[in-house]
């Protein structure tokens, strides 16, 4: 599993960080940073919830 960020869409709203702070962090530049781009499958549920929480659809999952 790989987390994909569309930095053109990210508005730094921080919903992803609130849902799964181990994997997402809003940087000082106002864009999300991935703390672990290829997380273990065991984290899929938490990460999928964070991806779904992004209000501007900047996040997606790839296999
Ligand atoms: S929830 Fe979406 S817009 Fe907000 S920081 Fe995360 S990726 Fe960016």
C-alpha cells in the first residue's frame, strides 16, 4: 500500500493528521508531509479513514 498526495490540491487543513498522526503531518509550508509513504497493510483501516477525511480529495491509496 502506498499513500499518494496531490500537493496541488492540499490546503493544509490537517484532517488527515487528526485522523492518523503517525502517517500525516502538516508542515510549516502548509502542505501535508507523509511520515511513512508505504505503511504496513495492518494500518489500512486508519489510513483509509484519513484519506476519506480529506475535504479536498488530495489523498489516495495505491497498491
Ligand atoms: S486533509 Fe487533505 S487538505 Fe488537509 S492536510 Fe491532509 S491532505 Fe492536505
